[in-house]
C-alpha cells in the first residue's frame, strides 16, 4: 500500500531549539527556530530520498509532508478564592 504523506513531528529540543523527526523515514534534524527546523527537515527528506525509488518505499511521487508540533503543556493559574 502506498502512503500519500510523509509524517513528521517537531518537538522542543532538550537544551534549546527544536528537533524534527520523520515517523516513517529514518530522518532526524534540528533547528534554532521553527522556520529553520522545517527548512532543515525538507532538505533532509530530499537528501534521504535522492536517487531512491519512491514506489519501493511505498510513497507516491512528490509526497507532501504532514508535520505535527508537540508543545509543552500550558497550565492555567488558579486564582485564590474570593473571601467575603
């Protein structure tokens, strides 16, 4: 079965910046900003697929990349109770 998309996830790096990792290809890269990370991911995917037969990898020609962004959870601050 051929996949229509290449799936990737971007998450905060341990120290700083971001890490991008493909879920269905052996591609991992990083960047200081989200824009840089996405640019690096596109380049890394192109290099990984260069000279490969996409059909053998189960991919359609020119597959789009679907990126999921993982973020640190945000917690709402709880206001102290109103006493009156």
